[in-house]
């Protein structure tokens, strides 16, 4: 997720962003709180980090098939969640 | 040939003449003629298909859109054709493209307000809300603007599913547009 994604999240009236400048549907500039945006980015960074580190879905399904749900959680999911706790 | 002549006149076979005229410059310049049979090309009589001028522009400001309405990507370049019969070869590389949420990118090439071509009709689609940095969109388009006025080419983009973000020049990647005037 990039910074623009979080600006859109916090400011629903924003539809276009060029660099650091946000605009509404009428191309009027929309002021935003950069600190709030960056705080939200930091708080949700764990999602990106986890998503990049989870094994491929096919590998996870294969692991569940051979080892069961509990082993899948313990061996594949929990280590990533613990490595990147919620912000 | 030495001497102080500023021009040489060659009479035509049946009429008229050609004057080889030295410009008013200091110093001396040597023009070496080709050693093979052929016709000299002048700037006013380039062969069809010749490249007459090249314009290039880049843009690296990350630009996002969550609307289904097209907005300018920021990538633009202008060229003034020397003849209305000439063509413009447009080469576009729109880089740093991506999406967040369950959507995909729509993009197109424009000459002023006229849409010339679809650059993307569904790029980045994942059938999921997963983010997707899908890289670049490229296009080569041969246009016939039929004008000698300054002509602007640009790209614009939109999201297929409103409120879900699409973006170009992500991570400040350099998009480029090159315009080549081709002798018609």
C-alpha cells in the first residue's frame, strides 16, 4: 500500500492525487493531515509485511491436506503473525 | 578549387540554374560529396518516412485515481508538425502502474481532447482485493494530426471500480512519451 492509498482511506472526498497534492471530484485541492496519514501507514504496515511473507496459497493448501489445520496455523501462519505484530 | 568565389552557378540542361552559395561565415568549411551515384537530400525534400524531429518528455510524479472518470496521468508532450501531411509516431511507456482493491486500470492515449487509442482495458486485474503493482503499459501509435499547429499528446487513466485506487508512476518511476514527426 502506498501513501496515496491511506490518503484515500482517511479522506473519502479525495479522488485524485498528484504527488503530494490531493483533489476532489471537481479538481479542487483537498487539505489533509500528513501526520495522520503516516500514522495510519505505520499502523497498517504489518499487513503488507505479512502478506509478502505468507507462503503461496497452493503450498498452504497442500500443507493443510497433509498436516491438518492446527499444524498449518502453528507452522505457517503464527510465525509470520508473531514476526509482524499488529501496529 | 581555390579562389574567392562566394557562389558557383550551374546552368540547367534546358533552362534555369542551380547556385551553390557559400554562407557568410568566418573560417572555412568542407563539404565532401558522396562517391556513389544518387540525389542529394535537402531539408525541404526528405524522403517519405524520414524522421524530421523528435520530442521526448518524462514524468515521475506518482498519480492516483479512485474515480471512474479519466484524469490526466501527467505524461504529456507537444510537437508542431512542419507539414499537415506528415505523421506523428507516438511511443508511450507508462510505468509504475498498479491498483489497490478489487479493480483494474483503464487508460488511453489522447491528442488534445480526442481519444486516439485504448492503452489499457483491464490491466492489473486479480479478481481479488490484493494490491498489484503490475508494472508498465506501452504503446506505439502512428497518428495523422493533419495540422501544422502545436499538437499535444497525453495519457489519462481511471479505475474500473470506483473508490478503488489505481495509480501510475508509483515509486516515482519515470514514464516517457516520445513524439517523432514522420515525413508523409
